[in-house]
C-alpha cells in the first residue's frame, strides 16, 4: 500500500521527474499555456500556482526561490512584471485545465493548462446594490413631481380660461345693458320732442 506517498511518479526517477517539471514550468510561463497529458497537467498545476504566489510577494527571497525552479531570468522577469500583477486580488485558482481529447498514438487523455485570463473582480456587496438602486428611486420621485406640476399647471390653465370667459360674459352683459339704456333714452327724447312739436302747433 502507498500510504503517505502523495504524488505520481509518472514512470520516471525523481531527478528526471524534477527536470521535466522545471522545463514544463518554464514553457508554461513563457507561453502562458501548454498542452500535455491530463495527469502531468494535474501534477504541474500546484507547482505553477505556488510559483505565482511567490511572484505576488515580489521580494528578493521569492525571486531567488523561483530561480531555483526556473533558471531563465527572462521568464522570471515576465512572471514578476506581467503575470503576478494580474492576480493581485485573486486568492488562488490562477490556472485552469481544459480537456482536449485523446492522443492519437496511445489514446492518452490530453489537456491544456493555461492561466486564467480575466482578472478577479471583488464581488459587489448588497449595500452597494442598494446604493445603486437609490438613483432609480430619485428618478421615480422626480417623475412624480413633474407629473404633479403638469397637473397643477393644467388646472391653473382651466381656472384662468373659466375666469376669462366669465369676464367676457360680464363685459358683454354690460355692453348690452348700456345699449338698452341708450335706446330707452333715445325713445324718451323722441317722445319729448314730439310732445313739444304738438304743443307748438296748438
């Protein structure tokens, strides 16, 4: 039984296995994705994530630890300058494994291991959503206020029209009354004039 013996040997000696993973790490961080067997990808993933975590530390000791695994200084510089800053807010899970099928020769399951492209965005809290909902309420309140103002304006216009029509009626009645009084005065004057002419003739 293999108690307390974690990891896969992959049919290699320890020195050969370590050299293989060093080469795979260098290729992975150079191209940011590689295709290999699923078992090798699963064994490579914790090593790659540990290296990214060291890159996020960014100090000299972390750089020397990575150089023990990846001797290429250009790749290590790329890791510290480009790759690690992308995952500052992410607490883990920097890589993903995508199965691609089976190899043509021996039908070994193949996979692509690659870096997660999108940067991790912190989840928005409920309080922030409530703050965002506030402008909608303000817009609704403004809309209601505008509707009330338009209704008040319409009512005022109706009242003004009614008052104007009443004034017209009053003015027309006054004109009609003046005309009738003038007619009565003219009739009285005619009667007086006819009476005077009759008295003169007598």
